[in-house]
C-alpha cells in the first residue's frame, strides 16, 4: 500500500512463523499447480504448467497479507493485530497557548485546561504495514514508524509522526512527535496522549471514534 511503513509488535515469532507458512504454501503451489489445473479442467496439457517457488510464495504473501489478513480464522492463524484501518473523527486536546479566547473551541471536559479542537485520523493497514495520517486544526501529520501491542488487553498503538508545519504560521514549524492510543473494540474508539519534539514542545490528549 502506497505510503505505508512497517510496524513492530509484542509477538516476535509472529512474522517468522507466518512467513514460513507463506513459503510452505508457495512450495505446494509450485509443485502442484500444473497437475491440479489438469485434474480440474480435464486437459492434460496443463500438467506442464509450472510456476517458480518465489513467485508462488510472493503471490500467497500479497493475497493473505494485503487482502485476507483481517478475516477470521486467518487472522488468528497468522497473528494479525487489531484492524484499525479506516476513518476516525473526534478531538485533539492541546496545551497550546497560541490561541486567543475567541479561537478556542472549548476547554476540555477532563479539567486539564487544554484547548479542544476537531481532528480526524485516516489509517491504512495490512498484516505488516500501516500509515496513520492526522488532520489536525492547523496542519496534517504522517506516521513514520509504529508499534502495536496486542498480546494483552487493551491493544495499544504507538506511532512516531512528522509534521511539516505551516508556511503561513510562523509559530508552527516542522516538528516530530509521538502518539500512544489504546483501542477499545467495544466502543470503536482510540484514546491516548501525544507529545512533540523541540520545535513544538507541547502535549495533549487525542480521542477519536471510528467513522468508517
């Protein structure tokens, strides 16, 4: 998937075992493709059809890791993380002091004197790739790396992101940061905290729910 990057998990054997399974499936396909087609169609000349192991295992990988990874029981067999792909909408609560009172949407209900702003997440995900894009109140950001912990409840997603800033706002320079959210499959929400690096130096809270 375009723009996505790999992520790590708390199940180190997941990738090795599953890739071995993809390879084993590739061997079976490479060794039996021709004879299987000949038997199915009744045309003996298909018995001479061959396919390389590399091509067969690569095809299995793309079909499963990109298309079938989140379908039970395949997801269980290959150790898939929770499927958080889709559109998420909600609010970002930030400690910024760069807004006048009339610019503040609201003060957050949690009582931490944070400025409440509308925000949206777009998440692309497969078995081993992910991309998290945040449309914040001023400028968008994209994830550059991620870790998904799902061996114990609740599943937790931590991702590093880069924000190119806004050329029209002097106070909003390019900056990087980290967001950690917990996924609640019952309420379909992501909730957690974020903080930014030296060029921004602020922190806050993110609460979004699945829109699609």
